[in-house]
């Protein structure tokens, strides 16, 4: 979190939060949603200003309830998620190895791979404080899940081997790392990875 944001929080700690105005789409773009967008359920207008994108990326966090937000100075702006809290791009490094990078520009090191019923690919990254002997539910709360950008599906399939049933197989991430492909239902992803896709709807349901 930026120092200027920490200072603003200390100075104005009780600024009301807002929901519905910011969305992360399935290609990792931040979108602003005005009142008309919100009324129509539209995704909103992509943000193109690089400095603003960088500011959002640096101050993007998760609260204790699994809601993702952008800390805009003293105000918490909750984020609507088109699918997952993270979106990654798959590419080849100069030495030919594969790389995954999330929408904030940070490296993403996968520990598991999932494919949903629509053919979308998701990667799971365990966080350092995830205990090896924890339950699946507890582990999910200490993991990041990212949707693979759809433009990179061809690159993914180049490094995947499908079984004869067409529903299982292996993703060859690195020379010594082969990750089994696991199936997952899209509807189960938020609960499995302990995040809230729509803080706006959660607020309405709770209020």
C-alpha cells in the first residue's frame, strides 16, 4: 500500500466505502462503472490512464470477508469481479521457459491448474503462510486463484497433454514440474477460493 494512502487512512479513518463503481474484467482490465452502467449491469469503461492503473494495482487488497478492494486514499472502493480476483498472462521468457504474470505485473507461480465447464483455465498459487497440513477450505483462504487470459489458451494447450477422456491431463509448467489438470465448476470457484465476486450484491443482501 502506498505511503500516501496509509497517511490518508490515519487522517480520515472513517470514510464510507463504496461498491459497484470498479470492476475487474476477465482480461485483467480495470473498468469504471457510472450509475448508468450499474443500472444496466454493464461492465463499464476500461481505464487507460497508466498512472491510475498503477495506483490501483499497488493498493489492491482483500478484506477478512474475501471481498477485494482498491484503497483510494481514505476510501475503500470494493471491486466487482467478472470471474476471479486475478488474471494472468502466459508467455515464453527469453530462455524459452514459461512465465505467468498477473494483472499487476507480478509473477505468479502455480501450484495447481483447473479447467471449468466452459474451457476456461485457472491457476492456483499457494501463499507462503499456507500450512501444508491444513484442510482444503483453510488452504483456499491462503491461496490466490487466477483466470488465464483467453488470448493465451493456445499457448497453454501447446504445453498441455490431454488424456483420452478429454477431461483430464497434465500441464507441463517447467522441466521438472507437471501439474495435473483438475476440473472445477465455475459456480464453485468463489467458495472454493474464499472470495466474494460481487461486494455490491453482498451489501444489498446484507442490508
